[in-house]
């Protein structure tokens, strides 16, 4: 997370490619993100994603070494801790908000982050939300939901993931982490190997202050 101009910026990203192309995309994505946010001072989530795509097009163009599988699933939030307003933009990535007795899913755009590949993609747009007291935000990659396990060796899936978050969101973030780890260890057991990284970011925005 980074504080900039009265807002807190946080994000999660997952490169969809593998091997050398995937690693290359990850390095470029990180550098573009740093240049855009720190260098140019852009903190608008949709603006960051759109500028990242512009940079990918400039640097890579229509390179033949990459394919449609080589892109970045990305979610970005900018939280104004004075107005309790959240701006969110995502590329094939949703934001979950646990509020009272439900999980709200804020879906991102189905637009790739990476070279255009001749797709004439659209532009990312922000979703603006009012954050309530004790709201819990979750940003994540697909590794947790896609993990195989259980008695039938099937994927955990997002339905179970949402149910799990609903059952733990009122706990402290430290206790939530332990619950998530324990649940996944039990789900995988001793028969399954981890198939992907499992990144989950949990944030209670109203815990931030303008001075902390």
C-alpha cells in the first residue's frame, strides 16, 4: 500500500503467462506501475490501468514472442480516508466487500492488461463506492479458489471462498490469515500439491487514519 495525495493505493496482480514470457511481463508490469504511480503521480485506478496498456503497446507493440495467454490480471483500489470513498478498477479481477451478512462482488472490466494483440480493446473505468464502518475488502489472485483438494480432489472454487470469507470477516486480520491458512491446509491434505501462488489481501479501510 502507498499513501499519495490523501489517498491509500493498494493493488494485487497475477501474470497469466508462464516461463520466460510470463516473467518478462511481470517485470514490465511492475516497472510500468512504479513509473505511473510514483513517477507520474497518477493515483486514479482506471487511469493507471489505461496508462499501463499504453506503455505495453509502446514497448512491445505486436511482438510475436507473446500470446494472448501473456497478460496481467490486476485490481487497483484508491481509498480516500477522509471521505471514506473507494475507487476501484480491475482487469479480469473482482473486488469483494464483506459487509454485515453478505459479500458484495464488484467486478472489473474484461479487458486485458498487456500488449493489444490487435484486439482494439476498450478503456478501463472506475467503480466508486462509499465504504461503511467495519467493511472488509478482499483482493486476490485465482490461486486459492483454483486449488484442488477435498475428498473428491476438486477445485475449492469461488463459492466456497466467499462462504469462508463471510464466516471470518469480523475477526482480526491476523486471525483471518490463520483461518485461511488452516482451511487450505485441510483442503489440500497430504495428497495435493499447491498448483499456483495464493495471494489474498484483506483490508479494513476505516482502520486507516489521516495521520497513521
